[in-house]
C-alpha cells in the first residue's frame, strides 16, 4: 500500500471522525485541528506526526545531527503550513545497536528546542532499521486561527515562498532536504498580513504538481500554474521545479478580494518576507476538479502527478 | 544504550526544559504535562508516545488487530495513569511490503476511536521491520488535574488495581499484554473519589519492583511492598508478580491524611472499582531514597531492579 492508497483509506474513514466533537479538521490537511476546549478555554491544537526512516528519507552515513534535524523539521514545517507555532514534541525511535542513539537523541532534543517545541517525551526501542517518528503539538495563529488546505476558491491567487527544486543531491544524498528552515516566521507574517485573506496553505514536500493538486482537491477547485513564473534554484528547470520534492516551502492562496492589497504589501516589502524569503505569484485557482494544470508556451499540461509518491 | 541510560540522559537534559514556560512536567512521569494556555484558557495537555516494534513488543504471527490494539492501548494506559482522558491520536508506521498495512491501519483507527482518541493523522513508510509509534494527546481530570509520579510522601499508602503477573505467554507470545484494558474509567473514579488524596499514580509496564522504585525516585521516598498482600493472577507467585511486566494496572498512592476515608470508600465498594476491578493495598511509603523494598517473612529484599529493562 503506498501513501496515496493509505490517504484514500483515511479519507474514506474520516467520515467516522465526525462523531468526535473535538475533531475540527482531520486527515487531509498539513495538520489535524483538535478542540481541547471541553475542559479549558476552547483552545485549538494543531497535531502532526512525521517520520524519517533510514534508506527511505536519509541515506546510511548521513550525519546523525541532520537526521534528527530533518525528523523534527518535517513536522514543524507542517505546523508552520497551518499558520501555527510549535508547542511541544514527542519522539519514538527504533535504533539498531550499532547506531548512535545518543547522538540522535541529542539532535532531536536540540532541534525541537530550537524551534520552540521542547521534547517532553520519548520512547526508544532496539531494532534492525533506524526509524524516528516525531509528533508535534502546535497552537494556531492567535487571530487568523488554523489555516487549512480547503479554503481556496476560483479566482484566488496562488503564491509560493522561496525557490523550488534540487533539494536532494543524488550524488551525495545530502542537500537542502536535510537543512531546510521550516517557514514558521514567514507563515506567521502571512497570517498577520493577510488575516482571512490567507485562504489556504500547505508546505511543499512531494513536489509542486502533486501537492498543489492535493490542495486543489481539498478546496474543490483546480489550480493553474504558469511555468514561466516559477522561482527555481540555480540549474533547475521549471519541470524539475514542479517535480522535485522536499522543498518545504509554503504554497499559499490569497483570496481574490485581498489580492490587490496583498500585491501592494508584497511590493512594499520588496517582494520578500521580513526574513528575506522571496514571495512569488505562480498561478491562480479556477473552477474545476482538484487537478494541477501547468501552462507553458500557451499549452496546458496536467501536472497533478508530478512529484514524489511515498511508498512507491 | 538501553532505556534507563536514555532516561538518565533525558533527565539530565530536562533541566534545559525549564526555560520553556509551557512545560509543566517533562520526562519522568507517565505523561508529560504541557500548558496550552498562552493562546487559550490555560488548558493543560497530557502528551505521550509509545511504540510497538516487531520482534520486541510482539512476535511475528501476532494477529494484526492485536498489534494495532497494543500500540494504542500502551499510550492510552499512560493517559489513564495521569488521571486523564484521551483526546486525539497520531500514528507513525514503518511497514514492510509483505505486512498487512491495511489491517494495521484499520486496527489503530478502530482502537483509537474505541478509547475516545480518534486517529487524526498519520505517516506511513516502507521499511524492513514493522514498527508503529502512537502519540496520544489527553486532557487531565477536570478537578484533580494531572496526576504525576512525584507526589508521594512517607506514610502514604500504596495500592494497586487488578492482579499482577503472567501477562505474557512465553509459549505463544500471546496473553494479556495484547488484550489488557487501559484503566481509564478506574483512574477517573480514583480522581473523583480521592481528589488531592490521590498523591501519585503510574501504570505498571516494566514490573512492579522496577516501576515502584521509579515512582519512589520521582517522589524522593522509598516504597515498601508487603509480599503477602500482592494480588496475583492464578499460578503466579509473588516474586513473579513483582518481576513480570506489561500488567498495565494502576499503582497509586493515597495520602496519609486521606487513607482512613479511602479505606471506608474501598470497603463500601466491596474492595473493587465500580467497573469491578479489585483494589488492593500492597504497602506504604517511607523516608528513603527511591528504592523498592519488598518484605517477606519479616525479611527485606531490595526489589528496585525486579522487572524488565528495555533495550537489554
């Protein structure tokens, strides 16, 4: 079973979650949203789990600090994509006897603290293959609330932070997929600046084509990307920029009503976030059925499956 | 590195957690306690992660429903031990291609829902060895608040729910370690009935000797168990009752000032919880340094290392 099959299965079952009053948003967004308010003040939580498995997400020989870093950063990036801030982290790890468990623990501990979600619990087990699973609890933006994938409407504009592609160096197994910076500050700034004008957001982990199609599907629209606008890393053409995974940049949707104001804001900021990360408009939302279409030289191509399929 | 070494390391580092205002209780209790109040109503959360790894916690050939059940039940049992109720669950799973990923997902989904913590997110990866990591978020008891391991004082009484020992059938690999019922209702009833008189609590996963010593250590006391009082399963002598792991019963401490009232309550209830689980006083707390002493035929033995050491 690959991840899409599993996701399909989760979605099919998610209907069953509706009997739980605490589930505000279940699987199908970057984070689940849960209401912890029954005993408290109606506070909402963002919940996310991600894994790093040896031979799948990292190669043997990858420095253990970067393994721990990536495991934490993946989940933190999803909290960012929901506009939130990390609160606390938990780690489950399977560690072969020859592996540097100590160093892995130190890395997870330090990186979790670095991004503001102290490691408050963990479970470790022996095993034949290193795998580390990081769960992060976060709090949504205080005024905007949780940003989901499902709020995009036809006519909205599609933007992206940073540059795309080439995150994984096939020769060494190293690269930005190990050292990316989760876009926490940038997402918070977008929430501040756009408020409800920030209609939907996600982080790009599996390639723009595939991920944008997922957001479009969650919103019941179609996304059109203009190939010529794509901000890519040096030496990366637009097709690779759409196919490469693990950019962990933010794909975000600005409501049609907010787009004029937003363009002025972005221009006034020199086309960058206050942290210096480029902001680029790459397309728009149209009426349609959950696909990603890329437009190049006046021709359309369906890019909905351009990207990386987990479990393949 | 075995689990005790890792725990020692976590404790040593936990001092570093004090700079995070949200950490109410870090590693060293059954659950971490985190304050989500900055943006909400001061609500506290219980956080816990546990794993089930093939060949370590379950044998090859164990029915997949029982694997999923155990993975969820282990974490839920810790939420119970903190007096809480489960709110939501996350799952990270590594699944070899020949393994029934579908069945595992179904089991985790259903058992999480069964115990009130719907599965709201997950991550699945291929790999050579099945491992499933379950993180559960819970809410503390509304009036008693989170119950920790650290509240016991000399003179307090030590009680246990249910019966001990023989949870793992060495011939088949099956047994109660796969089918135990997390003591959610019982823990809630204890919080209701005892309030602040419930000084400390934990679930018994690694053997009474080792676990009771951990609670004593967290409280800065010594625990004395009377061997003759131990409620054990049929065919289990008192030494095995103290050494066998995976009972997932509650070990709880009743404050000296509440003990008279509590004994009357327990007697009036026929020595059982309203759910029919036996309640047994097995010892008391004394001044001392984090050890578990068992008294048999007037002799004392140090039982602080009687039990199961992870990672051995």
